[in-house]
């Protein structure tokens, strides 16, 4: 799941993955299609190059955390606390309700 993936990146020792994890944490409360902070601001905040931030955003895109549309990144999924999220219904559940 996303949480264990982010935790793995944080402890990887790989700068790009660490930055990806930090960006993922930063955008965790945002809604779908919100824009993450610009790369210039993130590179200044984390004291890394904009190339590193771009590479980190690519990792987040590859894992479905960000989406790239018209050369701009957006939050792909809103991550509410688990208690707010609706429980996932088993795929066969719907068959029982429509008889």
C-alpha cells in the first residue's frame, strides 16, 4: 500500500526517493486535482536541485500519487484518514443487492 511504500522510500538512503516521500507526505491532505507546490519551491525547501524534485515527482506519477496533465502535475488521489474512507465492498457484494 501507499503508506508502506512511502516509508520504504524514507529509509532507502536514495535522495530522489526520500524527496518523493517528503512530497507525498506534504500533499497527503490535499484533494484530487490540487497542484503540489512548484518544483522551485520544493527544491529550495529540501535543499536539492530541481532535477531531483522532477525525478521525485516522476516516481510519484509512476505510483499513481501524482498525475501529469498538460505538463503540470496534480494530486491523483486524495488520502483522507482511514476512518473517513468508505470501506471497500467485495466485488461480489453488488450481486446480492440487485435481485
